C-alpha cells in the first residue's frame, strides 16, 4: 500500500506527513466521521475515477443524515479529488475522502466540535486477494448481526458504525475464512463486512434490499445496471440465510472488492465451487469499462487528465 505524497485537507493541499489530527479529535473517541471509497483505474486515456459523482453524492447524503453541514459544494469536492489524483501521479489508485469532527468538545453531540475534511489517495491492489477475482473466496455467516431499525443509520457510511464490520471481519479471519456475511435483525441476508452481496438462482439475480440494513453501494448500483444491460432479471428482496447454500452463484460487490466471486459459504460449495458464468460475464463488462476497453455507455468514468471532466449524476 503506497500512500500519495500529498493530501487535501480543509481546502488546501499539504504534504502527507503534515496531514495530522489531534488526539483530542472527537472522531477518534466517538467515531464521528463519514467517508467514501473511490477507485481510479488505469485506461488508455490515463487514470479515470469510477462513478466519482455518485460517490460524492453519497458522501453528502451521509453528511446530511449525520448532521454534518459541509462548507463545500459537491463540484468542489469532485474537482479536489481529480486534482489530487493528478498531483500524486497515480495511474490507478484508491481515494478516501473523510469528513470528521476535530478537537473541540467531548460532548456526545458531535456538532459541538469543529468539522474537518481530508482526502487521501493510495495505491491498493485487490482487497480480498489477487486470485480472488477469478477463483473466488471462502466465507462464513457471522454470528454478528447488522443493526436493527432505528439503532444506527445503515444508509450512511459513518465511521463509528464500522465497529460492527470489524467484529464480522475478525470472526471470519479467526475462523479461517476470507470474509464474513452478516444477517439482518430478522435473520435475512444483509451484506459482507464491507461489501454488498448478490445471489443467482436459475438465471435470476437477487440482492438484499435497503431494509436489510445494507449500505446503498455504488458498485452495487453499477452491477444492477449491467445486469439489466445483459437482460438478466434483478430482484431486490429479503433473502433467507439458506439461500446462500442453494444459490448457483454468489458474489460480493464494492469499491474495494469490485466483483469478487464466493466459492463457499460455511464450507458448503457454491454451485460448482468456483466462479459462475453470469458472475464472469458481469466481471467482463465491469472490468472492460473500468479499463477503457469497452465503451463507457453510462458515463461512469471521470478522466483525470481530460481538459473538461464529464460526470453523470444520480
């Protein structure tokens, strides 16, 4: 993992070593932050950020839910991200914008502490392993559940909520698995510790709904769009745990995970125990677009070195 030499912090670019945060920062003590994860991919036209505007929109949505009034416009943040990727000289990278409460008060009402923001870039490979994209990963159903309604806000990407994800990830690692799958409060499938999940049965693509305490993933949205492009029926519905053991194919989606097949759940093979045909076809479309080898028909790519950035909202 190679960190970019420069960081955007509170409206200006500084050297990475100068981008420091106080030990009294409210976010350090109480998790009062919201963040995003964005990938920029190498293409023949130079690096291109994937679904940049959608990620920025979700960042602002998270801030709105968590009562954080950003002093920047979405276009300013979009430009800051593109400029930082260019300045740091990345060909491909991961981008982490984070909005957090700094040093001020220890009051649990985080609005009594100052609002700060930073953007960092880093070169980061396959989140679940180099071979995972083709061979798939072994996962388990976690004993840790996702939050019940009106306890947390799963539609927002809030830092403190990821303690739940840490418990899921640690349990999976300790059990010898690559990742864990959490169920919602009703016992239905929710998501991985940091990924959305899709299941395929008899040619139909299923994914849990927002009501199953999932994050509205940007890559999830893109994959659902690709499914429709390829004439696969997509259904968002509550899915019982046992569907994981009977599905023909299962895969994770996410900015970090991209599209990663799941080859077994609780040591029960998924389908034939590897990447399925529909998953492979979706991967071909996704990686073809992000690599600039397939036309970007949905205008998902923002080219870093373009004279004028073209993004699509929504």
